[in-house]
C-alpha cells in the first residue's frame, strides 16, 4: 500500500506563547495537519498549546514530548482540561529516567487515556519503547531517522497494531541562511549519548536524517519521508529566533 503521510510543523516551546499563536494560525491557514511543540527546560509546551488553541479552530495541537522526569500524569491531565481535547495529542517520553522507564511510560499513557479524551503518543528510540508505543498508546513519535529506516520502524509499529499512528520529526531548514544552524542542531544531537548510540546502532549518518531545501533532491527526500510514515513533522530550523523568521519558514513550507 502506498502511503502519503500528512504534513505537520514543529516548533520549540522556547519561542513563547505570542509567536506560537501566530505560527499556529499560519499553519492552520496553510492547511497543515498539526502543530507540534517541543517541551524544553525552562519553557512549557502546554502553555504554548493554550495560546495556539486560542488562535485556531481545526489545527491538531501536539506536544513532542513531555519528559516524565519533569511531568507527571496528574499534572498533564489537569493542564489538558484547559485545551480542546478532541484536537490534542500528548506526546510523552521517559526523559532522563532509565530504571523503570518502560513501566512509567506505559502507566502514564494508560492514565492519560483513561482520564482525558486526548490521544497519547510515545517518543521512542529503541525497539522496546517503539513496541510499547504501538501496543499501549496511540503510536510512536520517531525522530532523527532517514526515510528507509523510518519506513522499517513504521512497518514494525503497524505490525503490532495496524491502527497505530506513526509520526516522525524531521529537522528542516527551508531558507538558505538557516543551513548552518541546521548543521549545528544536528551536531548537538549527535553528541548526546542516547542519540549517538542510536545513530551507531542503526548505522545512520546524522546528516542524512534532516531536510535542507538547498540540497539537490529535497523534494524527492520529502516524498520518501511521507511515503514512510503517517505524519511528517517538519521541525522548523530558522536562522534567527524572531517572528520574521517564523513567517519566512511558514511561507516556504506552504509552498511545498
């Protein structure tokens, strides 16, 4: 079966609620499926979803992901009540937790699904967490993969549950002056022990897990990603952190 995954956009919580609201409105107007917000230390993804919800009416709103060393199921459930739950996807992940991570993620996913109306996805690198995401949640949120590896991991998730939704974060630079920052972001993640180990385990070159519109074959690689998974999240990498850069990214993304 040929798949054409929906396109969504991703931002970091650090951009703040005002820019998030404008970005969400632009994403909805351009017809994107969802806005995903990375939760980062010192910034609150759910606060940004509240701002995005007020600025939109149909756009799916998602977190990618809330790390469970900083968030509890009870706190997430309480905060979700302020959001239009029918439009919300809560991504959770183990964060810095190592001992008992699978059990904690499984329990949290169950609690959120029982206590709210949101969909729950799991940020997953390794095979056991990816299996859990398909079996005990609404699907895995993948990251830092090339199209071929994403295809294999999506097929594995769908083998566990054909209804599992597989989303993939792809760091994306659409403006020429954002290329250097994309390289810096790639190098930074490649230096994190968990990601470095995953790249090594999968035999991946980190530079082949991102999208740069300046590269030859950009359109073909984007099509390959969309054929591999159910949802491709173009995680916006811009040259500067301001509303003008957000607008430029949105304009370029809308033309894809």
